[in-house]
């Protein structure tokens, strides 16, 4: 699914076939989860492939690497250039791009200067699908910001996400919604969360969540659409009475949510502010600005 016999990836300065490439089994990242990565999308536009918010994603990759004491050997500009080459070499326009920075052999709990950079891409539909999601409040909390850098995209942080999604699926839900260490709703396992109530949108403030690039795009679009958004702490109980809700993320884009803990929201997805934002988002990523207010 992610690669075939012809797929090319960028690995430490070379373009190599995915099927012929390998990583060291003594990698510190493999043993301890000390690697950093990104999830980026490119979209087909009238002017060719557009790597959406490429600069923001690679700046976050640099931030994540710095927090994990990893020296990233490529600048933001170089990484953007390599990403366009990656798409061209694989004949991709609508694609999901996965840069991964992983470490070489090291069994110590200290940084290593053996740093590897891999870029790959594949065609990937909307991560959480297109239907109204049924969420459950997870029994797992998001990591405490005093135990790690929650705004860094670190491979090891995703064990928490895997536990939460797996629990939700095993209980018959589509996805989990996680609380922070104080019992307020933080975010999903791989996406930020918004809800609508009385014509206003609410989302958790930065601090205990990943600072989503899609979240910021939605805040920008909401401003352009004259939608009020309040960043505040809230509980599952507040959300049970919501009119609507949605997730935002690069892979998920804007994904409509139908219920939390089997409490259905008041409005049909098509009648929510989230739906309008979802259309505005898809027009923005495809550079159809003049159609911002039209349906896709
Ligand atoms: N929260 C978490 C935990 C995530 O993994 C992601 C996906 N990167 C997001 C939020 C959304 O971030 P972005 O919009 O930058 O993709």
C-alpha cells in the first residue's frame, strides 16, 4: 500500500528504491522512540502539485529535532526542494508525505550524532474517512507537558495515540478523544478537536496539545468567514450538548464528528460551521481561493 517496486524515497542524500532500503536494527529510534517526523499533504492544483504549508511543517520538524537533541542536516528550504523532487520522481500530485528523522545505533539514553533523514510519499485518502465519526472519551490521557515536549512530533509519543485508537475501536467507536492531565478535552490521537455551540466554535488552547497546522489554518479561515472561535478548556459534559464537532489534521483534513460517548450532536453535519470550514479548507489547499465560499 505504501510503496511498490518502483517507489523512490530520499534516504541520507540518495534517491533509492523503497523496496531495497533498510534501517539498522540497533537504531535508538527503534528501541526507544527517539525520532521525529512530519505528516504533510500535497494537493493537485491548476499550477501543479502544491505542498500545503510546507514551510510550517518543516519548521515544526526542526523544532521537534531540536527538542530531542537531534541535529537535522537539512534546512527548511532544502527539505521543501527535496519534497517537490520526491513527488516528481514518483509521479505524485495528490499525496501524503512522510519525512522521518531517525537515529543510528545507540543503546544509551543520550543523543547520538548518527542522524538519518528519510522522505517518502504515497497516495492516501482522508485518514478518518468521510462519514460522521462516533467518538469515545479515552481512558488514556494525553502526555503531560512536564513529561515530554507535547508540541514536538516525536515517534515515541504515538504509543499513546495507538493505545487510545485501539481502545476506541475495540469498544465499537471510530476514534478516541483524549483528556489532558487536568481532565479537560485535549485532542484526538492524530488530530485537533473543535466543537460548535450556539453559533460559536470552541477548541482547546495550546499547551497540552500538538499545535496543529490545520488547526491554525481553520482559525485563519474562521476569521475570514467571521466565525467566532474561543480557545478555552472544556470537559466532555460541555461537548455532550454541542451542535456539532470536527477534527482537524493534515491526514484527517476536516472530519465531521457525529457523537461523543453516544451523545449525538444537535445539527446535521451539512448544517454546521464545521461543514462550511471543511469546504473552505479544501478550496484553500487546492488554491481555489475565489471559490472559498462555494461547495466542493
Ligand atoms: N494532534 C496530534 C496528536 C497529531 O498527531 C496531529 C497530526 N500531526 C494533529 C494534532 C494535527 O496536526 P496537523 O494539523 O499539523 O497535521
